[in-house]
């Protein structure tokens, strides 16, 4: 196709363009030959003489258009092509409506400064009217004894309050999901909170375990201090007893020495 467009731009089909068409697009070459009333073998000579002009190529392609379309029609369509055809058909069908909407939107955009007060006035009027009609209908509905009894029965049922609470909770979650940027971001935030809570729980458990271990270590150290104190007391008592015995022995030795001195 590139070589063909090059030939059309040059005004005639010859040289490398002709060779490429003959080798890679024989149906095009055959169409040109049929249009010129020649055989495919005669095209080479005509190309060298510059007789295959752009007009000849164009007319030959138009002349073989029906046959070309028939060949394309034999190719099965893909799902993508079917979807494209459906989309184009719908676009063509609704094009007048789309154009009308577009013109209306452009008119509103161009004259919004004039239309805006009227628009908001109508919106408020419609809102007030809807509220008034709603209050009127509600008052009429509540005037019936059976309806009041139904409301009292529903309010006395705890399931209603549970359903209301669930509805409020769902609404709050929905607004929160919108405010944070979508369900993906909300899920990541929720997972982060749950992981933080789980980490806090694990930290609390380990803090308790380490607290018990520290208390056991303190108790062990206390028992060791008591043991060392008792040992020290017993050592002091032993030293005092030995000191007394030593004094007694020394006293006895002194008496014996004195006796020996008397004997001498």
C-alpha cells in the first residue's frame, strides 16, 4: 500500500513501485491489466513506457471495487469489528438527538449568566412544592388509625432499629469511601488500621509476658538477697561463737601460764 500511494503521488506506476505491486499485490496488478485490456505479462513493458498513470490506477481500483468488496465480505468478522459496526450504527441513529443535546448544552453554556437565576428559582420552587406535597401526603397517611398503629408496632420492634442502624452505618461508610478517593484507598486504610490494631495487641501481649518475666526476675533477686542476708547473719553468728571460744581458750592458756610461773 505504501508503494501504491508512492506511485499515485508520482503520477505513474513504474520502477520499484511496479516491482513491489507485481510481487506483493498481484490482485492489484490484475485489476490494472483488466482495466487496460492487457495481460499481466504486458504490464512490465507498459510500465517502462510510463503508460500506467495515476488515473489508470484509480480507475482500475474503482472498476474492481465490487470484486474487492466481495472478497472482503468472505472474511469472517471479529467480535471487535461487530462491536464497531454496532457502535457506528447507534451513533448514526442517535446523531440528530446528540446534535440537539449538544446545541442545547452550548446554548445553556453561552447564556448561563442569564439562565442561572431562573434555574435556581425553579429548583427551589420544585423543592418546596415536593416538600409540601410530601408533608401533605404524610399527614393524610398518618391520619389513618391503622397506619399509626403500624408505625407504633414497627418502632417497638428492635429489628427495625437494627436495620436503621445498619443503613446509617452503610451510608457513613459509603460517604467515607467517597471522601478518601475510592474503594481501593479505603481498603488500604482499613487494612492499615487492622494491622496497627493487631500490632498493638501483640505488643500488649508481649509487654504482659515481659512484665511477668521481670517480676519473676525481681522475685528471684529478692530471694537471693534474702539468702545472702541469712548467710551473712549465720557467718556473723559463727564468727562471734569462734571469738568467744578463742577468748575462752586464751583465758585458759593464760591461767595455765600463770600456774606454770608459780610452779617455777
